[in-house]
């Protein structure tokens, strides 16, 4: 049994000042009104260009973001590797939405693949399909609405970008994760990702699809993928997450009058997630697995499955992953026990990463529950260090 409450291991990379800063930050963002105020602030900043770097960089940015560029993130990746934790650099610039923004983001994704090549500190690369195309177009394609000539040209360009990223990953022997997004885009994303997996995953998994297990239709989809992998002789790259857009999805389904795609309860989502893990470990002949979660139980379930099926803890086909700045108690303790662990490390200039930071803050309010966990662990470690220091002095 791994002890996820071992704060000494969890925070071994953090000095006392880091811990105090993290405590202050989580104590601040736990208040929903702070996050609401943050939303207004981000809106004003995006409209007026008000400089915010001086305030955010030493606080929330430092906690959740690796740096502005890949190069600036290098020391962090080296530092994590000292603790057996690999990095996944995630270009998290959001907003924009012009052709120029799309091209720039695509170039950055390409650079991140080059950066990962032969780099033992980096476990995977990642991209968000919606960063490569206009939302409205992807929505239409997903709903199988007929595109006009101009739209079809744009959609073909998007397909080419998607394909180029997968091809580049394949050529450089780098695994690439395709993030999952809103329900209204997902059918088109899934379809294209399946096509890429059939093409590039013949010898091993290079392209990874993402299943949001808060969707009640994902287990049958998982089984369908397995059958397809057998029929077409490839390995499915399977990234599991619970899903980040629950409230939005429920609201949209209600407004547009279609059935809610999300599981009715948290417990149903949890069961779905853990069943998914069991399914892929039972069918590891055709899967590689990436489990992206901060849920303690799911991490425990996967570690037990590894044991149950007599697999090596560091079997290269199985990775645990968390977001940078969150749940170090899981990442560091798993890595300490020799499991494969990776951290998603967002990077981008402060202004471009604001929506990402807001999402992290929202996830860390007292309502979401994550903050209580983080705060308790940080407080425990601060206390433990004080006691240790006192005992040392006595001796
Ligand atoms: C490495 C990594 C990569 C990620 N990549 C993606 C991605 O590509 N796409 C994406 O959408 N998200 C992604 N996420 C975010 C993820 O989907 C979750 O939002 C987040 O991790 C919280 O879920 P959890 O499993 O960590 O933990 P928990 O705190 O145990 O679960 C919270 C989640 O449970 C679900 N949930 C909560 N309440 C209910 C309810 N009443 N009914 C049904 N379900 C409920 C929601 O999905 C909620 O986010 C990623 C997370 C990580 C760690």
C-alpha cells in the first residue's frame, strides 16, 4: 500500500519558503469570491492590456505554470527527474482565435515535439485540437453538418495540422496525447484520433486518445476501440481523465434539450473511471495507459491492478499523471515507489495563460474540495518540519 499521506516525500523538493507561499496561495483561492473577482480581473485585463505579470508571476503563476518558454522550463524538468518524475510540456496559451494565433500555436506544438525527442526528462507531448481550428467549424464537423466550400477548405487545413503533429511525433519516436474537450467537439476529435492511431500505432502507442469518464457512454466506446485495435492490428494509446467541463456540459444539454452526457453522480463517474482502468489492464495486449487524475482512490486502484496482474511497477506502458502544482502527495509518493509518473507542465507568457490559471483556481476553491486536501497536506508538512527541528535542537 502506498502512503499518499507521507508529506515528507510529497514535499521533499520544496523548501520552507515554497511551502509558506503555497499555503498562502491555497488559503486565498479557497474563497469562491476571490475566484469570482479573478474572473472580472481577467476580463478587464484582456480588454485593457493592464499589466498583471508583477502580481501573478510570484504567486499563482509560479505555483501552476512552468515558465514562459520550453527553454525556461528546462531546469524544472531536470529538478523533477531527480525525483523520478517526468514532464509533459503543455503550451497553455488560450484565447486569441485568429489564423495567426492558430499558426503560432501549431508551431509551438511542433517545437515541443522536437524538444521531447531523445529527452529522458519528457514522457509525452500534448496538444489541444481546438487550438488548431475555429470552434464553430469543429462543432459543425462534429455534428456532421454539411460544410460549405470555404469551411471545407479550413477543415482540411485543420486535419493536415493534426496529421502533421502525429506524423512528427511518430518520426521522432515521441508519444503524443490528444486532449479531450467539450462534448460538442469530441466526436470529430475522436474520429480523427482513431484514424491517427490506426496509422501510427502499429508497433506501439504513439498517438493517445483521451476518454472523459464522466461521460456515461465511454465504457462501451472503450470496448469498441479494443475491437477496432484487434481488427486493424494496432495499439490503443489510452489517456483517462474524469473530465473538466461538467457544469458547462450539463447546462448546455439542458439549454439545447438533448440528454445530459455526464454520469448522474460523482460515484458513477468514479466507478466508470476505475472500471476503465481495470478493462485496459486486463487487455494490455492492445493498450498503453495514461491515468490523469488527482483522485487518491483511482491512483490506488491502478497501483493494485499492476500488482494483481504481476506487472512491473515501471512498465513503460503504464503512466500515472497529475498537473503541476497539484497533488504532489500522489506524484512524489508514486515516483518514490518506482511507478512511472509524469506532470503536465503548462507553459506560456502570463497574459496568455490567464484562462488556464482561472480554471486551476476554480478547481481549487473550497467547493471543489481539492484545496482542503492540498492545504491539510501543506500544514502537516510545515508542522512536521517544525517538530523535527525542535527534536534536533534537543539532541
Ligand atoms: C494529467 C491530467 C490531464 C488532464 N487532461 C484533461 C483533458 O484532456 N480533458 C479534460 O476534460 N480534462 C483533463 N484533465 C482534468 C480532469 O478531467 C479533471 O477535471 C480533474 O483532474 C479532476 O478530476 P480528478 O479525477 O482528478 O479528481 P476528483 O476530484 O475525484 O474528480 C472530480 C471530477 O469528477 C467529476 N464529477 C464531479 N462531480 C460530479 C457529479 N456530481 N457527477 C458526475 N461527475 C462528477 C468531474 O469530472 C470532476 O472534474 C486532466 C487532468 C490531469 C491530472
